[in-house]
């Protein structure tokens, strides 16, 4: 008896006709003709009589339904073929990009587009890469060894390697052949000598991981409490007439824009600060140009002169002796005699575009609050959706501002100054010792010293200042290296001052154990050690176990907490988790450089900008600007064209990331033999993540 296929039709509408509408091969739809159930057969029979009178009625109905089903299947097959074609095209494009990377031969050891040497210490980089390379070759050898043992029947794992198996291994009568003898010795070596220290290191990293996760959970609870209670800093005294809305608190404010060879963004930042809504006689703008490129100097100077003619109170300063990077630049500017006439200083980096009411929303918090030393605004980003790299950065920085900065500001009145988009009381800067060039994180340095002198900070989450995110992995990597090496330098230098300070023991403990050790040292240490070193090692030494909840569940929960301030980024939660583990290599390397004061810890590389702006009023402002100052710009463009001054950018190959990619993929193959599902998938996806980053396929792509 032939099988029945009635199960695939609806009971109440058997034989319902289907009409297929197709405007083009990629757009089609099916429409059911709804008719009463009892009239289905009569309807179909009537249609068959009119269309095919010579055929039996039941054959006509079957033929019609078969043709319609064939059309549907053909259309689905066409769509599947289109998907396969798209995937094939994507893979071919990826292969072409990889081929270009390999053919160019540019690695992270080469100088960048401006001739700058790599920001990392060559000694640390060489030793670290050598360690990864040796670890990789050892893992490849062990993988081949384990595969051979697997096919010979050796299936020992952590869960079944018990005492009776050790008895078998140590009994020479049970060992047959040279290979069996060698493998049994390797197993005993693992059990007696390698597994115990590895398990101890694993347990230490797990404890650190749990402590850091608890710290993050507490901060998220504080963030939710602020949201629930709608806690928001408000000025102690009103700075405006509530009836008329007139602001009457207009102290003298100095506005500083330090910059260095940033010709892509100088126009928009200068235009933004020149249009701040503040009495012109009450604020002065300092353009602190540290550029060593004569062309960039000429452009910035002409821009300042143009705004001076427009009536802006703005001055141009250029240092002849460029020492101390940004800290030296700010220190030199504060030494001017006219600075004594000003009470507050607002600082903006070259790519920042403050809103016109920035000073009116920040400066009033200082009124009748003599203990307040800093008002910090949050950042927003004009290019957060530019590529995958900028989207992942946006997740990190949204958490940093909305959770870390806001919680610390509300409950502790202390956080690290972000170096820009903030207003300082000049008295607080002077009492804290002013700007020092001893580290590459001068912003964190001055914040720590001000806190030790008793000054309080306020973070305004509702005041945003637009800026740019690095769009290339090269620029982001250098930025992160500076951000993670500098705090370790500062920790070594300021630890005695923290211990001797007169602040409370609780504040000392918070600064030493939470601010520095947990969030700046322990986090990059366990991220790299646990997920990039210990996890692959446990695949080849299975007697040391790393639980699945450490590999999967807690990292997923922490990623979910990190993404709370940016809920629109939830689709990127998995790439975010993998990318953060990938960046742990750079952060760990930077942390070691700063902690042990290696050469790269003292190098400052300016983060490259693209000059993007999404503010409609700034675009309109630029369109309205007079064109009479374009002579210098035209001359520079002509000179660049004649001399070939403009340098080309290139994507690079990052050797450490590639080495770790192959190491993790090798470990994933070993975990497949042990049938460890979660470990296998994590190692596989993490290895692919390292591979994409190592080939520089995650950020801006240069053709």
C-alpha cells in the first residue's frame, strides 16, 4: 500500500488552491485562496471542467496542484542557490583579502604610515611571540601524538583516569610496543608533574575571574539603582533665573584644545569651541599645536586667524621644544601669565565637538561647591556604526561611561579623568601639582593626585560630547596599548603617595585594590592567561580541568551585563565576547610593559582620526564659512601632489594574534577527540576570532 502524504496538508482545507506570484526571481509569494471547507471539491471540480474538459476531474486537480508545488520548489531552490552564491562570493573576497595581506608582507613589526615604530616593546614582543610560537609547535606535535594514541585505543581523560588505570600503566606486563611505552610515560608525567601546578594556576585564575565578575555585578547593580531612583547630579545653587531663564553665573573659563598632526579634525573642533554659548569676554580659547608637520601647522594657524577675524577670543600656541607629549603641552599652556585671570579650564581633544551649551551645563555645578574639582561629561561617537570594530568599541565605552564612571561618581565622588570633555577648577590642578610628564596617562595621574588632596568629582551622563572612534585595528591597538601600560606606570609611582595620604582607609583600599589592581592589572592578566594559555593546555593535559561554567556561562553573563547600557548592540554579544578575549593579548603585553617600565610604556602614539562629523549645525557652519582663507590649503594640496607627500595606508598581519589563532585551533582539534562540546566550540570560535584579527579583517579595509 502506497504511503499517504495527507499529513502535510491542513485538515480543514484539503486541496486549497495556491497561487504563486513572482515579480522577479528574488521576490515571490504564495497566496491561498480561502474557500469554505465543504465547497473545496466543488470549486476545484468547476475549475477543472473549465480548463481541461477532456480530463477526468480528479486527474485535473492533481495535475494543477503538482504544477504549483513544482513552482514553489523551484523558487525555493533559486533562493537557496542565491544564498550559496553570496556565501561563495564572500569567501572569495575573504580569500583575496588574505592573499593581499600575505603578498604585501606588512606586519606589526613594520613602521606605520607616518614612519612611527611599533608602540610595543621589541623585547617583550619578541619574547612573547617566541613563547607563543614554541607553544604552537609543541601543541601540533602533541596533537599528532594524541591522534595516534586515539586510534590505538588510548582514551584517557580527566573523568576516567582513575587509580586502576595508573596501575595498568605502571605495570610493564600490560604495555606492548614502543609507542605504548612512550605514551604511558607521557600520561604518568602529566598526572604526577604537569597536572598539579596547572590545576593550581587554573584555580587561582578562576578565583580572580570570580572576584572581577562580582565587582562588575556590583557596579551593574549600582547602575540599575541610579536608573531606578533617577539619581542625577544637580548644582547646589541655581545658576539661572527660573522665570526668565537667564544665566547669571559666568566665571572666567579657559578652553584648551591640544593637538598634534591632526589635520583631519582641527576645523570641526575649533568651529565647535568658537561657537560655545558663553560671553566672549569671559572665556579664551587656546589652540595648543604640537604638530611637527609644517603643512599642518600652517593649516591650523590659518584657521585660528580666520576665527580671530570673525571676533572669536582665540590664540594659537606652538611649542619649539616638544617634550612630555600632551602633559607637557598642557603644562606649557598653563604657565602663561594671563591664565591667572581664569578660574576654570575646559579641555577637549582635537576630534571632540562640544555642544554649544556645554559650559552652561557643566560650569554651574562649581557654584557654591568649593570641594568640587572636576566635572566630566560623557562621550558619544559619530562613527559608532561604521564597521564591526567601532560597534564593539561602542559597547565597551558605553559600559565605561554609564556604569563605571557614573557609579563611581555617584557613590565615591572619584573616577579617572578621561583626558577630554571635562572642566577643571584651576585651583585643584595647582594644589595637586599640575600636569606631570611622568606617564602616558596624564589624565589619570592628575585625577589620582587631586583625589588624594581631597577634591571631589562629578560625572554628568546627560551631557554628551561627540568624538570619533578608531576605525582601523592598527589605531585601536596602539590606543589600547597606551591606555593599559600607563596605569601600571602610575601605580608604581603613586603607591607610596596613596599609602601616606590622609584620605580614609576605605578610599585607599578602593584605589589600590579595585581601581588599580583589579581593573587595571588582574583583568588583563586572567583574561589572557585563562582563555589563551590555560584553556589550550588543559586540552593536552586533561587531568587539569577547566569547568564549562568558567568557559561559557559566566563569560556570557558578563558580556550580557556589559551590553546593558547599549541594548541595540545585543546582536553583537558573541563577537564582543570573542573580541575582548582577543584584545587580552595586547592588554596583557601593555600591562607587563608598564609594570616593569619597559621602553614602549613611555611612547605616545597619536590615535589617527578620519575627520567624520554627523552634526548638522557644524556642517552648515562649515558651508557658511568664507572661502578667502583657502590659499594655504590649495598650496599644500599642490605640494602634496608634486612631491607625493601623502602616504598610503596598509592593512597588516599581526604575528602574535595569528600564532594564538593556530594554537587555539589546534587545541580545538584535540578537544574534539575528547568529545568536549563546549570547550571545542569555544576554542574553535575563539581561534577564528584571533585569525580574523591577526589578518586585520575586523576594522577599516584598505584596498
